[in-house]
C-alpha cells in the first residue's frame, strides 16, 4: 500500500491495466450485481434534487422504480446508500442505446446541460473502490470477471488503472492529489516495476 495524506492506495492501481470496452461488455457493471451503485451520503440529496430533470432521460421502468423506491435506497446487507434497481436487475438510472449498450440517464442529462452533476462518484471511479474509514480512505482495484475485456484492452493499450481514471480521480480528490499519485506511481515503477 502507498499512503498519500489520508489515503491508502493499493499498488494494483499502478500494475493493473484497464480501459472500458463497452462494445464487448455492453456496460454489464450497470446491470450485474446484487444491489445498485454505492452512493455517498451527500449524493442522496443530489439525486433527490435532480430527479425531475433526469426523469425525461429514463426508461419508464426506471421512472417507476424510482417513484416507488425513491431516488436512492439502502443496501439491506449493510445499510449503505445505493441506487435503486429495477426488479433486482439493472440500476434504475440505466438506459440502453440502439446497440444495447448501457448508458447512465444521469450522465446523459449532464451532457445535455439539464443537470450540473455527472453521476455517482463510485460509478465514475470504477474499477477503483474507495472505502471511507474513520481516519483514512482505502483505495483498491476491484476485479470483476465481467470486466475481463477491459483488462485485455488496457493491456493492449498499456493504460494502468490510475491513468484510465484520471478525470474521476481529479473530480473526487483534486489535481494536486492526482499529480502526487502520478509521482508515487513513477517512483513505485522505478523501484518495483519490470
């Protein structure tokens, strides 16, 4: 683990390579799983606030799920905040394009300027999972078999996880943190890399 301020960072962010390959996986991470996307507490208020603007971008079954469950819900296993799901399947905010690839209805609204918030940070940071503990944040690479094509493409293009996720890392932690992370990755590569 590498420590930067209050963040403990797995070296996997430097060694694993990853580039989303939506043409292969079709955005399965928005569909697979037992619960919706993890949310930070402040994001629940944002979802409540922007629902009227996001609603026109969603599928009818997504709107129905959100109207019945609310803009967010709780994971029954640990009471963490998560996005609602449609009948235990995909995230309620998911839409599909003409090729059957998942898109985020929130992000589509953001791209059109209808809302000022892009999407939940856990979605934007994936495959990094950042868990807040009382005195530190643990940042780990989450390996999921549905992302195997992203790993293959990442290796082909030689893009480590932290570089693929530059934009969301800056969005969440700021440019100074990202620059320090890049410096740490360079130092780690010099000492431990191939």
